[in-house]
C-alpha cells in the first residue's frame, strides 16, 4: 500500500495508456494510472 501523498514527477505514454510517475519520498517512485490519483483541491499556489 502506498502513502496518500506524493510528488508528481512525470507523465509517460505507453501502449496508448498514460502513466504518471509519483515520488513517495523514502518509499521510492511508483507509476500510477490517472484514475488512481486524487488531486488535493484548493492547495495550488
């Protein structure tokens, strides 16, 4: 199970699918699908 918070690193297209690389700090980096990510609303500067 991954932490609830991470930092978006990059987007990649692979076999017609979008993959998003997220950095979870000490746990490492993991590729996720867009539907697996929930943005934090109202916290943009």
